[in-house]
C-alpha cells in the first residue's frame, strides 16, 4: 500500500485542512473496487469523451489508446471505469499529492517567472515510462494510493489564499484526470488563478482543444524523437504527441517542451538535431526547449547520470538549428539555464535551480537593451 505523497511540501496538518474530509480520508484501506461502500468518500463522477458500444461496452476517446472497455472493467490508465455501459472517472477531486512550489520547477521558464504554483495530482497515467520519477503514484490504481477529497473549488480557494499565481496539474499525467483538471481550471479562472498542464501530450485533439480554452500554459514532455523509444520505454507513441504540439501552436496557448536526455537511449546528437529541426519548422523558433539530465530511477537504475557535457552539446546543437530559447536542466547554476535575448544576447533571467536570482525583462515583456519582444506569458 502506498502512502500519500506530500512532495516534501504541505505538512500533514495543512494537507488535512485542504478539504472537509475527516481523518479517515488518509487512513490505509485494503485494495477494493471503488464501487464498494468503503470508498464512498470518493464517488465516481461521469467521465467525458467516450462513446457507447454494443454489449454494454464503452470506447474511451480521451487519449490515443482508445480503450474498448467491457462492463465492470477499466481502461489502461486504471482510473476510468465502465459501469453498466456508462463511463466514470474515479479520481475527480481525489488528490494524492499537493504542494506549493516554484513554477520554474515544472519547468516553465517563460510563464509567470518567480511565482508559485499550487501543484496537484491524482493517481494514474496513460504511459508507463521506465524512468518515471513519480512511479509511486503514476503506476498505481486510485485505491492503492492514499488520497484526500479536494474539490475544484477548494483547490482554487487554497491557491488564492496562499498567494499562488497558478494551479499546476503535474506529478502524474493530468490527461487521465481531465474532468478534475478542467473543473479546477474553471474555478481558478473565476478567482484570477491561471492553470498550467504538465503533460506527456498523449491526448486526443478534441479534449486538448477544450483544455486550451481554460488553461493558460502547457508543458509537454517530449520523451524522444523516435517511435521505438516511445514503444519500448513508455508504452506509447510519438506521432500523437507531435500532433498535440502542433495543436497547441495553432491554438495560441503558451507552451514549452522538456526532453529528458538518457544516456545511450535518446542522447544521439543526430536525433536531437532532427527534433530541433522539426520544432523550428512546425512550431517556430521561439518555443522554449529544455534538455534535462537523467538521474537513475524506477526501472532504469543501470545507467549513469547524464554527463553535463552531453547536455551542453545537445543544447548547442539545438541552438545551431535555429531555436532561440534552449535550456539545460537539472544543472543548478549552469549558465545554459539562464534566459538570454535571442536578438542581442543580453542576460534577461538568471537562475539557480528553481530560483530566479535576476529578472531584467521589462514589464512589457521585452529586452531592456534592444527592446526585442520576448515570447512568453509574463503577466
């Protein structure tokens, strides 16, 4: 049985204050169907984006896996269940992680810098990345992870009360808690709190389009630029993720890309140059791209940390392909983690890890030296 993941942020007392749930909401429970009365404090909520099929089956149309689910069964993600021919989400208002942390931790570097985000997650994922750093919540069913009831209205109110500028849907995969994320974003917008989706991008076009109407920003983890990597190490596909990125570009919403570089698996210079070319051609040169160091975790513990030199080389190759804002991540204090004007080279934002040490961008979102407009979501 897994324990509630507080992400070293909110203490137990503060976490309990988030909702009106009793102490019983955080007690251990045996694994059971969410239809059982023992989990009545987490009621199933009608899901969106599915269609009825013959013989009481349903077809989920939320992500590209398009699960055909029989009665009393769940989809691949483990959080959406067919009950008598109707589809339900089992994780609406079911938070397993809650933490206030810097927006730079997501990482989002051109989105409300120096502000905090109220980060929340539910159990489950539609990928199984062998290098997942949050596998304790992403790779388990809802009833296997201790959670607390936290409604969208409570999420928005807590974010407002604690001075956070945004709500981040993160740690696990927010696509699978689509309804919860959407409803939280709506409630947050009412209070002037923006929302950011931290995602693998494995989502169908229709639900993603709906989300662009209520979100302010998106970060997509581009795992690799080969289908083989996605199939072998994520149990997913590359093509739908590229489609999501193109959709985000067309929608006009702010988004950034993160690529975790894993030694021997996706650290080829040629592969990452091809990725940079595709990004420039299809998304434009102003999309921030973060290349970050891998640390051994979950099912990949036999490989070393990514050498700093590898990240630097890939960073420089992407810049040479014409991308304006390329960053090196998981390397605190490294100058390639700073933001420089793509026009004149002026230092705009100096960072140390998740902290902003210096921000010289003008209130109008421009370089103070040459007045070039810096792309981002600054207000």
